């Protein structure tokens, strides 16, 4: 057991004390008893939550990779309700559910990455260790790790639970991009001297190296949804390629562009790709034919990033014109423009449910927006230099 008995007695000026409730806490999955707490019936669920949270702090660091929820009689308990309002009586059993914490991660020119809680908008962990700009930061599929790539020629893997660095891989050249495979087993990296490399997350072993044409910088990497292919966006060559994970051979080369291709992402169904260019446009491509099927025009500057929504119905772009835009994949028109940053929007991403959008800017901030309304929910402040990237956990 984590404890035997808690006694939390709140001050009460009334001559008659409130009814005391003995509440049994247990793990939701196993049913194992965690302990018993005695509180007043008029205490808030928040008090119970806080006492439990203190007991569940990770022993090896300040951050918690999971969120704790309390359930009684198949109902989620809310912090703002009193125990008696929540239907709890003396001897009641409360199940403790631990879910992966939903967070956004940002990477900055200040050499750090930060993890932000989506409910509070507060930074709960700063990853410090790079000695150059952090160009890319991605959470693992299970949200337990974060990978960062940097100007300092390294990629680092960080444990979210403790904030410690689990692995550092030296590339010898600045690393511009990084991505996890869908199962989290592999990590793809792209360097400024034109190399795509695939690594085992567990050991840091390089299992595949693919050189780009004319050593073009690899600005973006992305695994296909089935994990069988890897996509690269190359700068100077104005091209994007789809590579076989099994053979390392090129499966598809998208039609060459005159401008620099700055980003490339697969659609959720794996049949389309969206790229963004330095000429103020984004394009949608057919993976099988390698032909452009749609061009998105409307930004007034270079389009730094483009990605599909989780349902594939929208495309999100970010630009040097200081805006992010949401586009209909069916019609190809701009549905909404997100205004609020005071400088270039260097990156933008959807949350896993598509309800939120994150933007990262050269104005040293990131912002979280409601996708449907286009309203800014909160501004993430803490970096002291341009914020190069933003990504959400998939959980």
C-alpha cells in the first residue's frame, strides 16, 4: 500500500462538525487496494485528488507522464464537487485510473524543448541538454518519450516521467528533422548534409542509411501510417521521395519543384502527401502516381509546414506571413486563418483528436487554438528565442 490512513481535517467554525467519510482507494485495473482516506463529507473531490496525487509522484523526477482520474460507480468524479455531492458515502470505494497525460512539445532556438499540459497551458517539464537550436521535437506514440533534433549535431531521447535523457545519438552534422515509426520502435532522422537514417529506439543502432540526391538537406521526415515507407522533403533539390523501409529503395518521387520543399507529411490513409514550399504554396500529391492533385494558394510568404487533420478532411499550414491557415481537402479553399502571432509561424500541428491546433512562432511563443472556432485558447510563454516546432501526443 502507498499509505495506511490519511486524515485530512479542514478547519470548521461551525459548532457541529461535518460528517466524516472513510473512502477506500483502489487501482481500477487490478482492484488492488491503495489505502484509505478520511475526509469531511463537505470536502471537495479536489482535496482527495491532491492527496492521491502527492502519493503517486514519480520517484525519479518531478514530472508525471500520466494523469490521475477518480471514478466511483462508473462515474468520473469532478474536482469542483463535494464528496457528498459526488454520491460518496462512508466506506465508498473510488477507483484510481491513470491515463497518459496529453501534452504539447515545443522546440526552440534557446536550445531547449518544453512540455506543456493541455488542460492548464502550463509548462510541466523543460528538456535542457542541447547546445544548439532544437529544430524538431516529437513525442513517441505512447507519449512516454520525446525525441529532439538539434543544430548541435545530435538527436536525444528523453523520458517524460523523469525529464532525463535516455539516449544521445551523434550525427556529425546538424539534424533538421526527426520522427517516430507508428509503433514507436524506430526513429527517422534527417541531416543538413542530405542523409536519412533509421535508428532502433531501444539501442540507438542505425539500421538504414539513405543518401539524398546532391546531398540536399532533409528538412522533414515522416513514416507512412502502416510504417512500411518513409517520406523525405529535401531542400535544395526541390523534391520529396517515398522510400521503402524494407529495401531502402525509392518507391515514389514527387514531381520536382522549382522552390525549396520545406515539409512533407502523409495523409492518415497513406494515399496522399502534402508538401509545403518556400514560394508561398502547399501541394497535395497522389502517392501512387507522384502527381500533384491540388495546390493551396493564399499565404503571402514561405509555407514552413503543412499537415493533414486526423480525419483527413483539413490541411493545416504555417507561414512567414505570420499566420496559420486551415484548408478543405475536398474543395481546396481556405476555411479559416489563425491570426495572433507577431512574427513568422514556423510550425503548426493538429492534436490527435483534431480539436486543437498548435502553432510555433519566431515571436518566442507557441499558441493553442480551437480548430472549429479559430479562437486562441492559450499562449505558451517560456522560451526566450524563436520556437521552431510544436507537436502533440497521440494519446
